[in-house]
C-alpha cells in the first residue's frame, strides 16, 4: 500500500477546513491502495517522511512566511532526508489573511532543495475559505494520491 503523509500546522478554523478537504481528497475511494497519514508539523519526523510515497504540506502564512511549526519540520528532516527522498511527490496548501507569496516561495525553495517534485500548483487561500477553495484542496489531495495509487 502506498502512503500519503500530510504534514500540517492547523492553527485556525480555516486551515482545519483545508486540511480536512486535502485528507478527504487523498483518501478518496476512487483511488486504490493509498493510505493517508496525518501528522502535525511539530510531531512529524524524518521516519514519517521515509515511510511516505508522497507528501502534502499545509501551513498558514504568518507574517509573510510559512508557520514556525512547518519550518521546524523542515529543519528537523532536511539533512536526514536530503539524499533518500529525492523526487518525492508533494503538494502544498497555504492560508493567509492578506498575502501568502512569501510562504509559498519559502516552502517551494526548501522542497526544491530536498529535490521533491511538485505534482500540482499550490492551493493558496486568502481570507475566508470558499467552496471553490475547499474543492481545490480536495483536488490537491486527490492529485497527490493519484501519483502513487496502485
């Protein structure tokens, strides 16, 4: 069975909604052989990444950057995962109140340094979460899972 790891910092109702939809999409019954594992960014480890066949990252945009929790995740897994997880498929969702450009750029830069491969455009939500945003997160989850489905 293939595994999608969702690493998230869910600090608000908005980021919780996005997490739930990404998880729902990744676990859709339309895909066979995919297990979805969710870890809070402060608890996720290199072992979680090694056991994953794809990753979905979720973060609020805090003061123009990814959350400190997601940055901590990257800090702890970067060197242990640097060589062994190259080409790992990943997706990203970000919620911000004003602008999420810096958060997206930072995550893409670190994921690129790890050699991870984006499989979809980031889902960026500014302000209140809409039905369209939730559908986009569902699609993100399903797209990431489809890359590893058996």
